[in-house]
C-alpha cells in the first residue's frame, strides 16, 4: 500500500524523518507493506521551477516554457 502525502514544506525529507520509525515498525513488526511518498503541492513545484535558473543546455535550445 502506498500513501501519497502532499505536504507544503520546502524539504520533504523532514516529513520522512517524522514517520520513518513508525513506518519501519509497521513494515517489519506488523508485516504491513506500507510505503509513504511525501510530495510537494504542484503549485509549489511549478513556482520553484519558474524561479530557478535554466541549466545552460536548455538555454542553448531556446529555453523551456513553464507557463500553464
């Protein structure tokens, strides 16, 4: 079972730090195949992509439009 958790934080590793011990207990001790995937909201990802400087290889190709 996969649990997709959408969390509005800069670093999703912080979320995993909170749940990793309980997740491990559920997987090993209780035999439950549970996996957590921490995701950032799409709007935040797009915002980060728009504000990031394009790598040189993309600038050479004329850039990439990230506008919806």
